[in-house]
C-alpha cells in the first residue's frame, strides 16, 4: 500500500470542501420549471429549498 502524497491530500481536501452541488442542480431545475410554467416566483424558491434540504441530508448535519 502506497502513501498518499501531499499534493493528493490537497486535492482530496478541495473535493471535500466543495458543497452546493445539489443546491445548484435544484436551482437550475427551479429556474427551468419556472420559465416553462411562467411562474418563476414559486418555482425558484422551491428549487432552492429542495436543494438545501438534499444538501443537509447528504452531509448529515
């Protein structure tokens, strides 16, 4: 088994620090749904809420 180099540790830390993937995905879904249904005032906040909830569930806060 080989030892993890310092460069690889930096990359792993950056990957772990990246958050907001699901928030971004649901934000896009909310924008698209709002544009299609012409009701962006409801779909955008719902997309943000769903994204935050999924982020919190997956990160186990």
